[in-house]
């Protein structure tokens, strides 16, 4: 019975989480960065660490769908 309960629990969790609406950063794009594990001259953190920190930003929005935003450094962020 434990295996069946795990299977049902996982399916229920996915269904419930799929219904939660929210706003988050889903992608980034920069002309100066070639790949995720690159380094940026003058920046101590790697691009990977910067991307992981972007996931912690809390956003609020009344919009539905996707939108894009540019940062001062020219980093394109999709939300």
C-alpha cells in the first residue's frame, strides 16, 4: 500500500502546484554572456550564482502571461 500512496500523493502535489498562479523570473538573456558557467570580468560571483540569486527575488504582478524587462546592464529578464 505504501507505494500506491506515494504515487497518489505525488500526483496530487503536482496537480495542486500546477494550479498556483504567481510571477517569477523564468529566463535571462545577455549578449555579453556566452553560457551559464561563464564569469564576468569584475564580478566575483559566477553567472550560475547570479542566476540562482535571481530565483530568490519576490515579484508581484497583476498581469497574466509573460512579459520582459531590461536591467540597467542590458540583461533581459523574462517573467
